[in-house]
């Protein structure tokens, strides 16, 4: 297995912060990480003299490369060392096209510049920002060697998906003179001799890549000294002040997107303050849930908020009255009243919202990446693009027609007003009967929806271990509840008098000057959000802390690694063994987890994939030295990166059981009580 890093920066460009390159640092990085091959891949530029200097200084293969800003994403193009001069000519064209922040090349320009991409290693940002997506990714797929990810979690996830491309994890490091900690993001490739051809062949075979040389993808390097941890569940043991928390802090510094649950972070310190914090967090959860639940009702409110039924009825009455009067006055119609435009109706304007919604929906289907395989199975994207273009043309046409109608209506109204001034005959009032009926139907539908919203019901139930998160809806019981939800100091007593008449209630809410219109949709149904224990009662103080721990662990799925520092310092063993251990095991199936503990309920019962032991020692000069021993839980010995070892059984006895003697005595007591 060869250890490679094909994403290294040596030049400060418009896409980077300023840094000064150091060849000595580059050599130190290669030596420290024990790399077998590297590639120089600067943003949209290739410096041939610098590349030759680096190539001469290193004893490993160095490949010329470039990171191209391709249609809002990044892609690595890597060539053969012997082809560096020709490659330089190609990259100069890229540099000419990209002069400013935001400049990019198209796929067609990339092909025109480099020709057949099969001659190169082609690695797009895949699960890494800014990533290549959509049509660009589809066009690039025939040439893709592998896809770059930005964490071990994503590497393992992509690796496990048989339909996905080969993942690679690289440093993306800037080799600068101030670099004092080397990155640990590299990939192992089973390729024998390292050449461009062997790398292309090996990287296209998912079975030939790994995060570690010996343990494949079950371990990955976390520190630059070679320290490994599992891509699953790790338990970190050690005596007091042995460096356990120090180790977590160091991991937090070097790994991106870390969820870190610190010791005592969630334990109840001040019952009043804790309750307030808990209520605030629940209020945020509730607010998010309410917004999501009422999202469609908000669009209903938006569609009826400008409908004034009273005005519409007055307009209809005026129309009917003018119609009857005009019939009575038919024998008195003069030349002006007999003019064609005297009784002409104005042109009704089309509502373009349906067309806009259709265009948005078609565009979403075309640009969707997550479900593109399913979409492509049933729909031809070229046809969808033609449909989108035709819908856009229809929208333009409709907008243009509306513009002409508005212009004609302006002339028509002016003419009718002048004719009206010169005749004693009654002119028929203008009214759009269709719009009038549509408005009435919209209000009727709106009122039926509000009636359903106000019916008492449980609308969501989520079980988190032994806890139950329950959301219910019911009618508001008074104006004070409405004011509380509105978050304003507005008076709602008058409006609430019409609460059982949805349309009148809405009009009264709109009459409140300081009430934001955007929040009105929340004032129709009262949604409550409760956390209940396994007996169905609201959680107690201690249970609040337990629930918050479970929520924090659950939230870690949005991160790349989870660190938990001594959960037993805040929670009892029954809770840890049942709820916490189960959830941690589940999450460790998708991402690396490290749990610091000195408790057998966690350390011995959780079923870890890998074990770490922190040891603190003092040098002769008084300097503190932290050493990590690691290995599998079934190993008789754990070893450090310098080759020293320690007995696993002794560690577990001392760290988890207060020593072998205490463990034996305690076991005797338990057996005596049982017998």
C-alpha cells in the first residue's frame, strides 16, 4: 500500500489567503507523514520552475497538477511528471481565463484545453465544498478517477455505497513557512510502483483504497505522529489528569466539524437557570416545528390576505344597481351612451403565479442531484429543459399580453370617463365576475382549512429512547394566549372576539397596526410541544439533563466526529447503559465516536471497536508528556506510536474497576448478596 496526497498548494492565489511557500516544510511534511507520492495542485495555476525545484528536492514521485475552478466547483487535473512542459502550456490557458475571484471555466473549455481527460487523474470535489454537481458532474463522469471528500466519515460512507465512485481523502494543505502541525488527511492505494497509470487504475478500483495501510478503513490517522483511531466507536481510558480531556481538545483542533460534549456540560447546576435554558431550547425546537407544520397554511394566508369581501360585495351591488338603472334608462340613451366603448368592460389580467410555480418545479427536477438516478430513469432531462424553455416563453408572452391589457385599460377608462361626463345615461359599473367568484371560493376553502387546524389533535410523536416528544394542536382559549405566541405587546381582545369566524378574525388581525403581517399565520391554532418521560409525565430536573444529552448525541449526525467527555460524571449507570450506550453504538456505525470514561458501565459494556489509554509522565526538566496507547479491545497489549506497550487487562482493571483487588472483592459481595 502506498500513502499519497494529491492535493497540495504551494502558491498563494486569488483563491487563498496569503502565505509564503517553504521547500523545507514540504520536505518535512513528506518525511513526517511517510508519503510515497504527492501532487502539486494550486488554484488555477501551474508554476513549472517551482515544480521542477520541488521534484528535484523530494525522493518520491511528484506529479504536476492544477485545481481548476470548473463551473462553481473544483476539480483536480493531474498529469505525468514527464509531461510537465506540455501540461504547463495547458494550465497557462486556464490561468488566462481565471483572473478574478468568481471567474471559472466551462466543461467545454476544459476539454478544449486538456483534450482527452483519460490521460489525466481527474478528481472533482465530491463530498467537499465547492463540489462539482449537476450537469457538469454528469459530463465529467466518464473521466473521473475518484472523488475527493473532506472527512473520514464521508470517506467511509461513500466507500460503503457500491454504486458510488471511489473516495479519496487528501490534505488540501498550504505548504507555508509557518506550518507547524502537519495534516493527517491522506489515502492509501494498493498500486505497487507509483506511476500515473498505476494510480489511475488503482483509484478507479474501490477495493484498492483505504484510510490505513494495515487496517483498511476501520482506522484512520488523527494526529501527525501516526496516532490512529477507529472510524467507529473508540473508548478513551486513563487515570485522573492523565491527558484524556487534553487528547479530546487536540482532536477538536485538528479535525473539522466536531461535535464535542464536554464534561459537566449538561448536568444541572442551578435548577432555575437550568429550567430556563431547557425551556429556551424547547421553544426553539417548537418554533422550528411550528414553522414547518404551518408552512403550507402560510401560503394559504398569503393567497387570501388581500381579498376584501366587503369591498367585493359593494362592487357587485354597484354593478347590479347600474345594470338595472341602465335598463330603465335605455330610451334616454344619447349618442355618447350609444358609443361602443361606453359599456365596454376592461380587460381582466392573467395571474402568472401558476406558470412561475411550474417553471420553479421543472427547474428543481432538472437541477436535483440527490435523486438524479430515479429522475433519469423516468424523465429525459433534455425534454425537461425544452419544457422549461417553453414555459418561460409562455410566461414572457403572458407578461407581455398583460402589459398590453394594462395599457388598453388605461385608455378605456379615460374614454369611458369622458363619455360619462357628456351623457345623462347610466354607465354600467366595471366588475370581474370571475375574480369575484374565485375570491369567494378561496375564502370558503380558507375557512374550512382553519376549522381543521383548530381541531384538537396530536400532530407529531417522536420517541428518543425512553423519552417522548409530543406536539399537539388545539384552539386558542383567549386573547392572552394569542398575544404570547405573537411575541408582541399588541392587544388582541377585539380581534379574538371574531376567532370563530376565520375571515373576520383575519381582517381584524390585519387592522392591528404594529402586528407583523408575516407572523399572522401562527395565530390560528395553538401548538404545544412537550417532552414526556416513559411514564407520560413532564420531565423532571434530572431527566431534562438526560434528554439534553440524548439530543446532543442525536445532533452529532450533522458533524463528522463525536467526542463525549466522561458522561458518567453527570448521569447514572442505568441511563448510560440503556439509553446512551444504545444511541452511541447506533451513531458510531456512521461516524467516528470517542467516549472518555473511567466507568465500567460505559467502558466495558458499550462494545467499543478500538481502545485508547492516556498516560501522563514528567520529563527530567519538569515538562509534562502525554502518551496515547491504543489497540483493539481484544489485544493483550496496547502500543504507542513510539513502540512501547502496556497490558490491556491491567489498564481496564485500573481504569474501569478501581484495580483488580477491588473488582474481585466487589464481585464477592455481589455473589454473597445474590446467594
